[in-house]
């Protein structure tokens, strides 16, 4: 890559203007069926100017990695959404910040999410998972998108983050609205902004010491502030960082896993024959059906990317869903194949802002699959509805019947 370093106004002639497209990735139809449009955009170029929303889509895997690793040029500090209102509302949060601020917050926030700490909560998750799996597989049918997928993420937010039932009922609603509110200024985004604001107010005014569980992850943020590790005003937003990105993402990933295994019973058989493939299976689910389809960055300076000139101040959109199906990286990318072992997928992002909760998400999904593998021989989808959300992909409803081992 040839970077023209330096300030605005440097010679941009080394690059050419990126190709343009009239594709709108945020219509209901596009959100429900994005993959043909993604393929079309990947063919047009690794960087494509989407005129409708005036954003440069990063469509291919290698280019997306390069952008994600270069936070100095592709900044998160002016927000990672597609509209100014939400970007301003969330500026300075963990996800919407650059180093050094970002590293200060991340160091504290990720403590309970590190692998050695997660080992400690494994028995608790397994016990909770077993409770829900036992109940559900005894039923004639259940909703995998809600009954099965929500239990562990909600338990984590209420019992481990320590928010109790406080806000829990609304948390799911708020969290999904938080993702919608990151979209371009369409009707869906406008409708979500009010709810996203409610979530911010809850964190600012109600999720405070004395109300939240003193032993939870949220309270530990206030302790860190008290010890001088963080400015105290960062804590409310960091509580949102524990709650908002940890719900729908993992919930949708779990639902997509069940859906993919129902569509591909041979892959379920393979996993049952060799349960050690479970980690690869989870990665393959997230590669195929990335729960978060995109985030954005803002260019801090003029820059040439893959030979295309991009001006300072432009917004680029990291299309994770497209990069994960880039045929240059993954042969036959539309095929769900758990032996593919795509541990380098970008569903969790990569670089400075790579998902802080990826180990927790993997552990939650693995806990459920580990419990289902020995007992369920088939999933059959009876009815389903996909969520329509500006950033998220997955099912809002997935009614399934399961064939239980030894029960006819
Ligand atoms: C399958 C589930 C999940 C997916 C697909 C996912 C995806 C992502 C992605 C793509 C990013 C990158 C953001 C960027 O580059 O701007 C991210 C960041 C983040 N995620 Fe996740 N996530 C998941 C689960 C979780 C969980 C369980 C938590 C729990 C706390 C979490 C917390 C975070 C946080 C705090 C960040 C911001 C990290 C930073 O800015 O340094 N995520 N996630």
C-alpha cells in the first residue's frame, strides 16, 4: 500500500478516485439479503463510494484488515456510526475513542473478560446453560432465537455485570436500538435514537454505586475510577460497553448457529462425531452470518488505500459481513463448512478495537453447543423471522423442533 502521509492537501494524484455505486445497503430488502449486493460491491472494488450515504465501503478482507489496523488514519474518535447525531452522543466512549484514551479505558474494562478470569465463570455458565437446555429440549418446540439464545447473555448482564433486574427488561430493547441508531439517517435510525438516549440516561443516572451489585463488573469500574485508574465520568458509558454489545451480538450468533445446523444436518453430524470441532464451528457460524455487519471510521488525513485516494474527513464503512465472504480469502465463501477453521475471520473486528468480549461470546455459545451436541440429533426449523436492524444480522424468531437422542 502506498500511503501519502501528512496533512490535508498533500498530493493525492498517486491514487485514483474510488469507484462509485448507487447501492443502498440499508433498505429492508438489502438488510435481509445483503450477500449478493456485497458480492457486487466486492467485484466493483475493495473501496467503493456509496453515493446514497456518502460513505466509502471497504468490501474486501485484506483491505478491511489494513484499515482496522491503522487507527491513526482511520479514527474511531468521531464515532463509529453513520450519522452525526449518534456519533456525537457517543464520542469518547471506549468504542468511539483512539489511543491513548482508548487504551486507558480498555485496560480496565477488559479485566473480567480475559481468558483466565472467564475460566472462573465457566461452571456458573454451564449450570445456567444446562438449566435452560434441559427445559427447552423437553418441550415439543421452542424459539431458539429467544428462549435458548437470550438466557446466558441476559444472565451475564444481570448477575456478572451486576445490573440485577434493574433495567434488564429494557436492556434488550435499548441494546438493539443502540445498533439501529448507528445507521445512516433513515426512518429506522430516527426511531431508535430516542431509545438509545434512554439507555445513556439509565447509565448516567441509575446504574450507580449503591444500586448496582457491589461485586459486579460495573462496580469494579467505579472502584478503578476511585483508585485513579480512570476519570469517573467514563464509568457510565463503560457500563454500556459491557451491556449493549454483549446481548444481541451473542444472541444472534447463537440463533444463526442453530439455523445453520438445521440447514446443514451433515455439519451437525460432523460436529457430533468430533465435538473438538466446536471452536471452529463457532468461528464458521460467525464468518458466515456476522452478527455485526459494519462499523465506520473517519479519515484523519488524506490517504491512498489500494490505489484509491480518500480525502481527510471522509467516512469509511468496514463491511465485516462482506469481508468474511470475500472469495479472495475464503474459497467457496457461501458454503458453511465447519472444517474450514476460519480463526482469522473479522466478525469480531481486528486491531485496536477488536471485540473486548470475544472470549465471553465464544464461551457462551460453546456452553450451549456443548450441552446440545450429545443430546440433540436434529434441529428442524418450523418458522423464522429475520431481524431488520441497520447493523445487526440474525433472527428475531426461530421456532424449532429438536430430535432428542433416544427419544422418538
Ligand atoms: C458474537 C458476539 C459478538 C460479536 C460478533 C461482536 C463484534 C464486535 C465487533 C465487530 C467489534 C469491533 C468494533 C470496532 O472495530 O469498532 C466489537 C467491539 C466490542 N465488543 Fe463485541 N462482539 C460480540 C460480543 C461481545 C460481548 C459478549 C461483549 C461483552 C462485553 C462485547 C463487547 C465489546 C466491546 C466493549 C467492544 C469495543 C472494543 C474497543 O473499542 O476496544 N462484544 N465487537
